[in-house]
């Protein structure tokens, strides 16, 4: 019951199913309990040849974590997720300073998390011990599907890296730094797709492409909003996006060696949404000539003037600049030159430097204080740029 190697095919034309598990025992059988923490299933993802034919059938023993109950089967399950601005910032620094870059992939990562409590599951279907059919399995380690598994794996990885002398960044929790002293160094009413599986796969893959293709970020974001109710019009939009990508394979983020001057372009589309008249603000953050962070997001409330809309956009961009600056300082890169913010609204620029509040700006006082403080401390310098540029 501890490990699986292969299952004999039920017919001569059927390929064997390979079961993947760790080399140590994942569980042992124990007497039945009234309450089970999880039950199990065998999801599969067949491995294919390059010509599309099935090479072998694959399956993995996982737990049905959706049956777990909060407060009873688990308490804390939060696990941090990497911010891709961190990845692009580190890649830019590595390119500029000729740092070596290595990639590591952990096989069956979640199986390495340490159990902090007793967990039980039903015996796997098809592998029930005939001599103990009423017994359940006590897990020796976490399985994929358990809600606690991501947090347990992150905790073990963190402990391992800290044991090697790394420390977790305060600005980016998933960035571990090792300091070494070295010399000089809207839903549209159409018929639902009859088979939305292909839509899910393509749109899911496109999400990874947005990490280096900000030009498709807005389109992909829109398409992901209809994953649960994809219709024919959305499928047509996916195919149109794929044709665009096929014709623009030469477009992408290029990381080059240059200065590490931090600058940001901020803009806002005042009352641009025809449905609720909310504004959309956006920014682009550059480290030298390298684009490392960007955002396009609808504002939660209606702005009563273009100045208010632009200034709220400035506040969001300033927050990102402050975070990137904090990350760079923690990595040992301090710049004597303040970050540059480019904005195409004179009113918003004057507001960032004018210490007097006017009646029409009192409702954005918090954003005002935040941006003005950064300007006053010399961390930010706001300049005008024509919107057409």
C-alpha cells in the first residue's frame, strides 16, 4: 500500500498506467475513524508523443481537499504568491551586472511538506486492503489537493533556505537574499460553448505569456473573466488574439544593460467607462530602459474631475514606485537620483507640489498627502509629458 509502480492493463490494447509517488511510504492503514480529513481520487494527464498519440497514461494519488472544513481539518492555509515585478526586477539587475542565472524545478514539491497534525483519508479506490476494508489511511506526508499542502511546502523551503544563510525580503516575501562579502563585486448574451475545455487551456496558457507581453495583458484579462461561461463570441476573440500573436512574434520584453534610473509613466482615462463612468488608470514602471511593472485598473469610484482621476492614478503609481525602491535598497542598490514620474495633467502636477488644499480636492486628501510626502522627501520628481507621447 505504500508505493505504486504500475497497474496491469485490463486489455491487450491498453497502455499501463504509471503511478507517481515518493520513494518513502505516503501512508499506512489504521482503524476506521468517524471523521475523515480527506478522501482521494486519481486525476490523470496523459503523456503524449510529439505527433499527438498517447505515449503512456499518467495518474496521481491526490486528496479531495474540497471536502475539508475550515476550523476542523485546518486552520492556516495562506501561502504567499510571487509578484512578477520582483522577477523582472531581479532579471534586469542580473542582466546589467552579469549575474549568473539558474533555474530549479522541485519534483513533487508538495510531498515534501512536514505534517503538523494527524490526517486520514479513505483507502484509494481499487487498492483497498481486502483484509482491512473498514480501515482508513493515516498520511505520513502531505498529498496534492490538501489545503494545507502549499503552506507546509513553503514553510519547509523557507526553513531550508534560512538554514543556508538566506533571509526573506521584507518587500517581497518570496525573494530570498543571500548576502556575501566579495571583493569589488461584461457578459454578452450568446450561446454557451458546447465544449469549453479548449478555451480554458488556451486562455490559461496566454496568462503566462502576459508576463513578457504587456500588449496583450488587457485582452487576456478580459477573456479570463468568462472562463466559467465562455460563449462563441469569446472564442472568436481568442482566435483573433492568437492571430495577432502569430503576426507579432518579434514583440516582447527585451532586457538590456543600461542605467538603473527608476521612472514611471502615469495616465488616466477620465470617465472612460460608458456603463458606470468610472475612470481607468494605468502606469508603466521602467528600471533604466527595461519595463518591470505595469498596471491598468478601473477606479472604484467616479472621479468628479480629470484632475482627481489623474491624481488617483499618480497615487497608485507612486505606491508601486515606493515598493520597487524599497526592493532595490534591500538588494543593495541605492540611487542618489529621485525616481521620475511622467504625467500629462498639469493640474495633478501642481497639486502634488501645492501645500494648500482647495475645496474641490478635500475628498482626495489621503492620496494628496501620500504623493506630496514622496515629493517632499526627494524620492519622487513629477514631470509633464504630452498625452500623445
